[in-house]
C-alpha cells in the first residue's frame, strides 16, 4: 500500500509519543461500525479494496458477531 498520499504533518495530529498512552480500545459498537465501513469500502473496486478487505476480515475474526 502506498502511503505517499498521506501527509500526516499537515493533518494536525498530535505527535504519536504524546497520544500513545491515551489511545483506547474500540468499544464493541465502534468495532462493528468500523467493520461495516471496511466491508462497504472493500466492495468498491479501487486501489485499496484488497487491503481494506484484508483488514475487514481481520477485524471480523477478532470481534464477537452481532450487535
């Protein structure tokens, strides 16, 4: 996957060192929302669809079904 299009310096994110301790796990609802989003994007033909599909399958295998 080519990350050249991501300009994280201009995105306004806090430095990773300062935020790593504050990053929380996803709630179950958030995980299912993210899974639905990934599955929707994976169905579209595009340069990232295979990567997104892989992430969707990975997430689906790690969270309980149903919500």
